[in-house]
C-alpha cells in the first residue's frame, strides 16, 4: 500500500482549483503541473508520467487521480479492399481476409495477444464485431468476450478503389455503435481509463488513405509495411502496391471534398472498426474518461475524432510509437488542433510514451502502458512535496 502524503499549502491550492467548476480543463491541468513541480524531485524529471498524472487529475477533478478500473474495447471489421482480386478486392495485405475472424476466435478463447496482456495487467477486455466478412466460418461468439454489434455492416466494407467503402448512413451507424458500446462499458465497470483496439486485415491501408485524404499528406509519407514486415525487413514490393492502391483510391474519389471532411473521408476510404473507435473516443471525451491510445490505426481514429470534436485532444494519452511512419504525422495534426483550440497547457505532451517496435495491433501498446498510467496517478496522489521532505525531523 502506498503511504499517505503529508498535506501542505501546495496540495490545498491544487484541491481548490480542482473543485472550482468555473476553472477550465487547461487551468486545472496547469495547476496540476505546477503542483507536480513542487514535489520532491527535479522539475520535469518524470517526463511523460508528469503529463499523464496532471491530465488524469484534471479530468477526474481531484488531487487523487486513479487508473484502477481499466478496460479495453476492441472493434473488428473487414475491408473490401483486402479481398482477393477474384472476389472484387485489391489484395492489399500479406494476409487473407479470413485471418480477421481467426483473430477474434482466439480472443474469444482468451489465447490471443490482447487476452494475455489484459489478464496480466488487470484490464477488462471486450471485443465487438461491427462488420467481419460473413460466410467465412460459421462461428457463434461467446458473448463473454466477443459480441456482435447491435448494428453492423454485413460482409464488411466495399472496395474503396471502385466506390465508397461505406455509405454516409453506415458511417453514422458505426459512430453510434462506438458511442453506445463505450458508454455501456464505462457505466458497467465505472472506468477510470479506457483503451481502444482494432482487428481488420487491410486497415493500415485504410488508415493511410484516411490521413492522406484528410490532411493532404503525400501517400508515400504515410504508407508503411503494415503486417507484411518480417525479421528480414520491409517488403518493398508490398509497400509499393499499397501506395498504388491508395493513390488509385484517392484518384477515384478526387471529385469529393475529402480534405478536412471526416465524415466524407470515412465514407470514401474508411473502415467500420475505425468509425466505431472514432465514436467511442468522442463518447469517452464527453464523459471525461482518459483514453490510452494504441498504435497507427487507433491514432488515425484519434485524429479523426479530434477533427469532429477538438476537445477529444485533452483525453488522449499516447502509449506506443508505431513502426508505421504515418502515425507521427497524425499525432502532429492532433497537436496542431489542440494548440489551435487552446487546449494545450504548459508542458502538455503529445507524443507516445513507449518506443518498443510494437506493431501487433489488438490494443497491445496501450494495454502494456497501463502500469505506467497507474504510476503517473500514484505520483500525484502519494509523492511528498519538497517542503514536506525538508520539514521532516529525523527520528520522529
């Protein structure tokens, strides 16, 4: 058990700010950072932990933030662009589309990567099928871990090189599913922090297309190897093919106003699982629940959520640097939106905490980061101030 910290003037000042309903999030964040600077350590010496601790304190409006109750919500769906060419797709991935369902079967049995990581980090796991391809396997989900969404895109999205991936109505449906499932799990588990993950063969191609379409980034600057990378390195041929596919898609949709238009972009080149994560993030922000952000796909969803509602910026805690180069472009866009909307406080950090070469997906990066977030909360709640330490009398 952590010791109780000595209370002083610095803590009382922070408590006053946190309890004041007239104070903005940024004001509370800055007050928490000022308090953390008064703790018994060199200023800024705990880096990202200080930002996370201050962010949790400001969101929970308390001097004793916590991240005890944590859950991971994974959305899964298939992409038409990933289908084999004989089935009308573009064969954009090194893996067949059927792998998506197999990953969900492993999650349902508790033997997948996210299952193992969730158990060892005391994170509750829930997986929602919002649009896997039908007819691949006749498999009934348990309902304990994997569940069907109340509304889903039957058979997955369409090939976005030949038409829109989804209708605008389907985009709004997936956003609503994400919000509803997020609201449900927050209420059921009284969450302090939520994580979002994704499963869907071909979704790095969709994410790259979304970033390129929404902010006008060069395709080669955002498009990486996805799941095709091996111990021998990046398969340049697959990356070149993905570049060609995305360029073909953007050329097909060139008559649409996709730049800075998240709903139209999601309709044109998005994925059902990405839409659902966007909706979930917007709901978590509305509820002032912190989000540990996973790698490339989820960061792309975070960028889109911030475009729709810039206040989402304040709840995003970036856990892991992806091997996909487009992630940092999306993070830079989020940072610019936060600054433009005056959400950035003094010392506000918008960069991933971990750089471990993680690229598995399934929310593996953010689940792994949960102990770091709990440490950040403990620093605010339990670390003594410098004045507390200096006032100690030896032997008493």
